[in-house]
């Protein structure tokens, strides 16, 4: 049975979070003399001399309307990477606990584990990039606090089988973190809508991909009210800056524009895959539910270096487990994709 108190670090149970006057004060005010700010303004603009809303309520309210999730079940991080780090710092005891990752997958799960001195149990995906349920079951021990699943997966691009994910959610009593950074490019249903069913579920999303706001660094975690309260207690007080909150709010008004961009990216993804099939150095193009393609090529390093010389940067994944000989290619604009294809056609 899932019991959050069984996962929580003892020092976090006892933690009294940093509290600013903006946390304690509710309502409207015109004179702020609480936070030792510069009351005269800043070289940029008057309101940047004030600290931002530490809980980002306006952004969360807008996301709540879009995602159909209560505000109390939303956490905002300085990118999804901060959400991941806060989960480690909340639930994993350094030098004692461990997590499970399923490579090939997003590299920050392991990096964050290493930073926090948390063990990593690796259970490789199968040859068709799906979960090895028996391997995951065997890797779980009494100190396994979290399992990280990325779907659609980075760098492979495919979605994980939903029934397999549900099997883990139903039978594992730690936290299951499903990273849905690329969910907007997929036809699969988000697990955000399953939060009521699974108290041990944490879903990560981001404004960096489909919303095109990578420079703002706004990541999202959706979970039970209890988990969100813990994450909010552990995070730095002002982790999302004022300009990021303002610009995120403006962008969240443009759902229609974002949906149009998603459709265009998905269309370009299909066209790019078709064009790559005609390239002699390309051996295989893996199916993708993301905004990138995993492509197996002859002599990946040579192809990567040749593209780089022409000013085209892709990601060399050829040394990653199960991705030998592969490049990860983001779907660009029509012009960018055409430039890529033109260079690849010159390679033999």
C-alpha cells in the first residue's frame, strides 16, 4: 500500500520551510516594506525591484484551467530539472536510498541522483524500447523510492505501453514519475488525468517543447496535494523569476497558436522521415511520438561531424545503450529540414 510518510526523508518531515512575508500575507497592498527590496525601482523597470510571487499562483490558475487539474496539485520548477531535483531532495536519503531508471532515457535522472548521492538501478528497455517489467520488479528493493519513466521517451521517441506503466503504478508502492515533456506531439492520453486513481503518481511536463518557451525555464509537476505540498516546502523561495511568470501567462493565452504549431511540427516530422528514407547513409528511422527522430546511420560520428562542418547541429546518441549508430534529429522548420537533407544527400 502506498503511504507517503514511508517515502519521506525524516529531515524533510521535520523541515520548517523558509517563509517570506509574501507567503504569510494574503490580499492587496500598495506599500511593501517587508523584504528589504530597493523601493526606488531598478535600472530596467519599476516592478522588477520586487520579488516575484513565490508560489506563482496566477500561472498555476491558468494552467489549472488548461489542464483541468486543481491549483493545489501543480508545482512549478525552474525547468523540469528542478522538479526532478526537488523530488530527490524530498524523498531520497543520500547514501541509502535508490531509484530505478530505464535506459536509454533522459540523462538528468541519473545526474540528479548522483548529485544527491542516491543509488541508481538501471533496467534497460527491451529491443523495441518498451519496459522490462520482470527486470524492474527484480531491481526493486526496500530502499527503492522512485521509478522514472519518460513517455514519449527521450532519445528513442516512442511512447511506453500504457498497460505496462499502469502495471507498475498498481503494484509498486513508491513514487512513479512519468516525464511527459513530449506528450503534446503524441496521440496518447496524458497520465495527468489519472492523478485521482494513483496517489503515487507524479507527472512532469514543460513549457520548453510544444509551447516553445525553453528560454523561460518553466517546468511543471502534477501530483497529489500532499506531494505538491512537500515539494513546495523544499523548493527555493523564489524559484520562478518575474519575467518568466509574466511571459508564461501571456503565452498560456495562446492555446490555439500552440496547437497550430504542434500540427505543423507533426506534419514536418512525417515529411522529414520520408526524406530521410531516401538517404543512402540512413539505415533506420525509428517511429516517433515526439518532436524529434532517432535515426540509425552508417558511421554516426562521420555523419555528425559532416553536419557540424556545415553548421548543422544534431545530437550524437551512438554511444548510448540500445542507440548504437544513432543520431537524434530535432524536427526543424521546413527550411532547416531541407538544409539537413541537402547535406546528407552529399554523403556516401
